[in-house]
């Protein structure tokens, strides 16, 4: 998977996790894909602010804007940060806490996808 974009790898892993009903893998993939989508969001400008109806954008898609493009390196850094966050969350909990193993598994899954 080293030559596959990380977003594509996450989507493929999500499909496989859903088929196998692997809730931890589904959560890891969905979380990472959401983080990538959020990173591509663009700031709002005046066309997107609530206000007087006569000042609002008119017509289907009138206020739509393209998402900011992320490079593969930026995408991989975001997924790496998601894995690090899962590890940090696990480290902040008592070792016998019920979610520690799942958090560590999420981090490992994301790192495995990054390593290809």
C-alpha cells in the first residue's frame, strides 16, 4: 500500500473494517478521514454569514467553495497526529481502563496504514 494515497488506504481499510464488523478499526478510519476533511475546510467569508435575507447568496451552490487541497505529506502528518492523539489518550488513562487497548489498537492501525 506504500504507493496508494493515505486517503485511499483509509477508505479501503474502512470498507474492510465495516465488512468484518471491527468497531475499533471503523472508528480509527472514520476519525482519520474526518480529520482530513476538517483540515481541508476553508474559512468562511461574508457570503457564508447569517444576516439579512437580501444579503444572502442566491441559488443552488451560490455559497459553495472548493475545499483546500492537502498534499500527501500533509495528509500523512494529519493521520500521524491522529495516531499520536490516540496513544496520548491511552497514556492518560489508568492501564486497566477499558478503552486503553482500543485506543492503542487504533493508533497501531493508523501507523500500519502509514507504513504501508
